[in-house]
């Protein structure tokens, strides 16, 4: 038994006698989800390309300082490497965006958009039922010539707002 295992006889065994038996390797949950495989592959590729390009640019700088004939071919290679490295980084961004668009959104019945639409429908139903409930509670039909008639706040069964839902009533109202 090694001294890191529970019940070991090493130097740390006496000091850890009151300890809880925690092993050397403890699994902890990840703070973030693992990147999808295509995104991780393109990210590794981009890191490798960028590191080679930076190394090449550094070597080009030192060759230029020494006045070596290799400075020109290395400078051309560094320029090409910069273009390829830019492509690699863009590839990571595009792959990540593509992955999010294809697999990132889970449609659930309790999604936010559906919940908001449901609440809006309930609110509009309540707004439509409120005047009817007040009229029924009062036991009378509201007058069209009252103080609110000019604002259009009162809805009569033959007003244009109701007539579009009941075409037969609109024709009967327009006939006389």
C-alpha cells in the first residue's frame, strides 16, 4: 500500500489518521461543458497553426537581424503562415457558430417564447372578458351617447370592431 492510500503506513499516515480517507485523485465536476468534437478539432488545429506561424515569424526576425539570405524566404513563409493562421481562427469561429445553429437550441414545451405567448393570450382574453363581466354585473347595456362614446371605448355589438367578426350583423346594420 502506498502512503497516499487509505490505511497506508507511510510518513503521512499518522498525520492523516483523523482525515477522512480522501484519495490522491478526486473527480470534480467540470465548470463548463465540454466543447463539441468538431469545434475542439478546429481549435486544436488553429492553435498548432498559430504556434508554428509565431515560431516562424520569430525565426524570420532573428534571420533579418543577422542579415542571412534565409530571411527573405522565411519572411514570405511567415506571410503565408499568417494568412493560414487567420483562416484557422476563422474556422474555429465558423465551426462553433455552425454547431450552435444546428445543435445548440433545444425546443421544449416550456420554452420562454411559448410561455410569453401563452401569457399574452391569457392577458388579452382577460381584457376581452373584463368589459363583458362588468356589463353582466351591472345588468344593463352601455349607452352609445355617454361620455366615453366619442373615444370608442365602448363596444356595441354593431360597431365596426365587432362587425368584422360577424359579417351578417354588419350588413344588417348598414341596410337601414
